[in-house]
């Protein structure tokens, strides 16, 4: 059963070692390690979330506003 929860650094650490190949390649092309990229999900966006499947972290996401006064994210 998949459950959604606020994302934590523990979720990022768990998921960092299990990124899909394409996601890991994208992160590397941007010059980040998987953990650095997932930490950015936690540090910059509003309401970072995690999908948990039987206690395992299946995904993390969030959205980041370019400005608190802007209308884009």
C-alpha cells in the first residue's frame, strides 16, 4: 500500500542509493550526487513529499517558487 508523507532527510538518504538509472544520470549530468539532489528537494521547495511503499521510499518530489511574490513555481 502506498502512503504519502512529508519528506524528511531520512527519506532522502534511503532513496539516494536506489535512484532509477535515468534519474541518476540526469542528476550526475547536473553535477550533483543523488543525495545532494534529494537534499535540494527538501531545502528549496514548498511542501516536499515522499511516497512510501511498505515502508520503502518509492519517490520524493516538491515544487519551488522562483519568488514568494511571483506566480510561477
